[in-house]
C-alpha cells in the first residue's frame, strides 16, 4: 500500500469534519446533513481501519498511524453529533 491511499483517507476525513463544523456554525444543520455526516464518518472510520491494517501488514507504521488518525477524527464527528443532539 502506497502513500496515496493514506493521504486520500486523511483528506476525506478532514473534508467531512470541515463540512460538519461549517454546518454547525452557520446554523444550516438539517436532518439530511446530520445523516450524511454520520454515513460519511462511518465509511471514513472503517476505511481508515482497513487501510491501517493493510499498512501495518506492509510494514508502513507511519501510514497506519495516519489512517488511524483519520479514523479517530471521523468517529469523533459522530460523537460530536451525538452530544449536540
């Protein structure tokens, strides 16, 4: 597994988080936005775990750490949405 999937998963996680923060600050958070954020965060979170396992098996610990970081941010968005509700 190369660096491109790792960078991709991190960028996706950052985009989801920025989108959710924007929606919460502008007051445009609606039911569909919340569902979309939860679905995207779940996909990003679990994809981060899969990529982290692949990276560890290939011996790339830094890539695995970045994937786990993106996964933790994605699951953190779900926790933030649950607390806000």
